[in-house]
């Protein structure tokens, strides 16, 4: 039996982390592979929980060894990548795999994972103003960083049409958003 890979995509601040945390709690039988990143940890984050925080040098070594299913440079500075091995092993074992991925990685993954084993879900927030407010609630960032996020948002929003499903992330309606994504994964 073949497993299936469900990719959750969307701009930074769209709620992907909240969705994944809830699904992880509700479905321990699903596989939630970690991502590698070169960005700094936020105060509430721990290494090995959602991300493996690694140096830029270590990240480059993994690129050179072709260990990533996909990787991207995000907001013009930090790198994020999804390791191949844990995902391929889980799919071969017939597991449901749920993974947050940057929109830049979607095409790369499509080149490796067969269409019948891949479903993409785009989490949209509706507008830059809504996303900007969410980002500022989460952490204080510089004007320069906010401009990078705006540019990323505009670029990433264009990818929604390439995804199999689009789910609107409405502030205060997390339970309904999570249920919609859970139903997609469960095939309801």
C-alpha cells in the first residue's frame, strides 16, 4: 500500500503552524516530518520540535549530498528544507504524511513524488493587511523584514491556484480551519 503526502502551504503567518500542531495532537498515527532551517529560533521554539535549526554550512552540506526533497531560500535570507529519507520511508510504509512546505518547494516535490501520492493545500489569509497584523502580533520585526514578508506574500499568493485545495484562514476560526484541512486529509 502506498502512503500519501499532504502539503500545507501558505504565507508566513497564515496559520500553518497552528494547523499542524492541532493535527499532530489529534492524529499521532500520521507522520509529521521536521524541516531544517537556518533561521534563528523564536523564543517559544525548541530544536527538534517543528524544526531542526542548523547552520548555513550544515544546510549547504545537505544540499550538496542531495538529502533534501526540496529546499528554498525564504525572505531573501534563511533557508528551509525537507529531508527526503523520512518522507520516502513513511510513504513506502503506507503512512499519511503531513508537511508544511514553502510554495517554492511544491514544484520540486511534484518532480519526485507521484501525483497519486501528493495533495497540496494552500492556506490563504485574504489580504496583506490581515497578514501584516498577524505577523506583528507574533513578533516584533523591522520595517525591512516586514517589506521582505510583503514581497514574499505577493509572490506566494500567486501559487494558490497551483494547489489542489484552498482553505481561507480566518482569525478566530482556527477550529473550523483545522476541521476543513483534516477532512481533506481524511478524504471526507
